């Protein structure tokens, strides 16, 4: 029982962190500001689908050879990992949108008369947000 609990907690922590970080990478690679479905889907592919595709095949293969079973029930830690990847991705989207709202407030303080830019919030600080008068807010890499 202790091993199962440890696996469940480990999968949850890893899933939340990986989902948050990988979603942010996928979302900011689209160089969009505000919610856009294409950026959201890109983030989900990198933050949820790709990690599950990397984890599942080795597990299915190992289970088949070690236990000689063709069909096996989905372990609770795998479900927890998937849920946590999704939860981390949604938290990352909220974090990114919050940063963009803060940037818009910073731009409003400058009266929108000059070019203003800064890096995005952690962990996406290698990308930036830029305000160009007359053209609005844009994202850069």
C-alpha cells in the first residue's frame, strides 16, 4: 500500500510540474497574446498528450512481458498523472493570462506613447511581451 501511495503522490507532483512547464512552452511558442484556441491546443499537445505518449508505450510493453497479460486495468497513478498534467496545463494558462493582464496594466501607466517591452513571467521569461503604439501588444521569442 505504501508503494502505491508513493507512486500516486509522485505521479501527481511530476504531472503538475510537467503540465505547467510544458504547456507554457507550447503556448508561448505560438507567440500569441490573450486566449487563442490554436495556442491552447499547441500547449495541450506539448503539456498533456506528448508526456502521455512518452510514458504509455514503455509501460504497456513492460506490463505485457513481465506479467504476460494482454489487457490490464489502468493504474490509478497513470490516471492521476493524466489529470495532473491537465491541471498543470490549465494553471499555466491562467498564469500566462494573468501575466498578460499585468503587462497591459503596465502599458496603461505609460500612456501608450512609447514602445514598451519586458520578458514574460517565470517560467516563460525567455519570451517577451511588447507594446508598439498603434499596433498593440504582441508576443515575441
